[in-house]
C-alpha cells in the first residue's frame, strides 16, 4: 500500500512523543507521530524509492557457492573465483551474476563500524572462509566415498538410511560451517554494523540531503533511504514479495531469512519476525519524515532481535548435537550435522551487536575460545562431550534474555 502520509501533528497536554515538542499559551506539547506503513512500500512522485539489488545478487551468489561446496568435481580455483567474483568473469551458471560487479568475499567482515579500523581481524576472517574452501577440496572431496572415522575425512550416513554427511577429519561439515558463518560475516555484519550504523546513514551530507529530499545522482531515493534499504535487503532481498516478506519468512533464502523463520516457529520466540519487519518499516518511515531519533530507535531493535536469532540458533544446534551424543547408540552423522551448523552460528556471534553500543555480544577472541572448546580436542567433534556442549550453550544464553531450555527445544 502506498504511504501517502507519514506524519501527524497533534497537541496533547503534558505529552512528549518521538522527541518533538512545541509550546503555546495553553502549555501544550506537539506530538509528532509517524504512521507506520502496513507494507515496505515507499514512493516519491509515484515511483518506488526502495532499492536493494546488490543484496539480492550477493544472496544468490552465496546460494550458488554453498551449493557447489558439495560438488566434488569442482576445483578450489573455481570456488575461490565464485567467492571473490570479478565483474564479467564466467564464475556462475547465471549470466546476470557473472555480469555483476558484486562479490561475497568483498563484503564479508567488511562493515564500517566493526572492520574499517580493524584490517587484521577482517583479513583473518576472510582467510577462514578461504581455508574452509581449500580444506573441502583438498581433504573432503578426495575421501568422498571413504567412511569417515576420527582423524579421517569422509562420509557418514544418518541412521535408517538417511542423508550422507561429508565431514573433515574432525567431523566438521565444512559446507555447513561456511554457510552458517556467512550468515554472520556477510548478512548480519553488513546489516547491523554497516548500513544501520550512524557512520553510514549520516555520512557526509546524508542528513542535509535527506532533509531537503535531494536524491542520489540518477536515482529516485536519497542516499540515507538507500542505505537503510540495503540493510533490509540482506534479510529480505530474495523474497518474491519484498513489500510483505514477513508472510513467507523463512522460505526465501538459506541464510538470515531462513533462520528468522526458524526462530519465529518456536513458541518461545513467536513474534520476533514481526518485531524485526515492523522496525524496518518504521525506521524507513522515520527517514522519510526526517525523524532520526526514531530511526535510530528502530535500528537498535533490529540489532537486538537479529543478534538474538544468531544466538538462539547457536544454542539450538549445540543442544541438538548434545542430545544426539547422549543416545545409547550415537548417530554421528546427525550429531555432526547439527554441531557443524552450531559451529557456524557460534562463529557468527562475533558479528552480533548490542542495541546501545558499537560492540558485539561476543568479541572475536571470545568466539575463538568457544570454537576451541567445540573443536579443540585432537579429533574435534569426535571428542566433544555433552558437558562441554552444555557449557558453551550456557555461556551464550547468559548474554541474552533467553534460557538454554527455551532455545534448545
């Protein structure tokens, strides 16, 4: 639905709302109320001002890369080229992706707030992804038909003739580690720590231009509007209905969108998907109405809720793995599959962000410590105990407003 009016003015005695005020002989206060749109539709002169094509492209690239990590005929060079795509290179089966100037690697661990002054960590994180690609090709692919055991990469089949899981010598599914870590390093980091950050939203003349409806060159949107939309795109950029993506939340990609949907499906956290979507809508409406305090309040909500999604899924998968390891007959394929997903979500904790600051819920050093607890034994997941998995789960939950029992079920 087209948003035709985003501001209401009213005077209510003794009330100050949304940070705007006025005085009169009647000692009244002006209320500036932003009408929250029902859909993510914003227009200028009858044309949409919403644009996040770059995010849609990177999500599609990421899907293709993760898919190829289970193709044991592909080379490391081909995977590296997909990850660090260069415009015009024939890296993908999709011609539009090949023509694009976007790349996944270039935007991983690349937010302005967390990494513009931290090139060392940014480089280390990118190297982790490079290393997972290398190890998948060099260690797992050659053992595609070998039964995995502690210390030997290969394949394990889930009980009852279930799925084959291809793991490295430490029991880690590298394709799962790569995919779930990318949720943090790309989608979460870019949304929370780049495009929703003050340094990006208010950069240069962005406030003045937005105040005066000065659009970007050749575009129908102001730069500030576009930056907010780019954050939105990392959650909803693959949706068939980006104006109302909450309707199909969890079905539109394999990354952040999918796991917002998974958390929404847990009765303990029901409503979180709408909280996130509504904050995006209201924040965008606040930009249109030049209400930057309201904008920043909505960004804080998004940071808190997305960070919770990452943490909840980390605990969920650790607990599923723990439960599998506690069975009389252990289904190692199922256990390692859950723990490999858990690995990626634990890794992603370093890209979360507290709502009222520029710091993550867990620093890189702390995440490295959690990963070492999970994988630090001689044989990695083959050695990890239910006790250790419970300890890591409790450590994560203690930083948030949920319990291990809530997240783990």
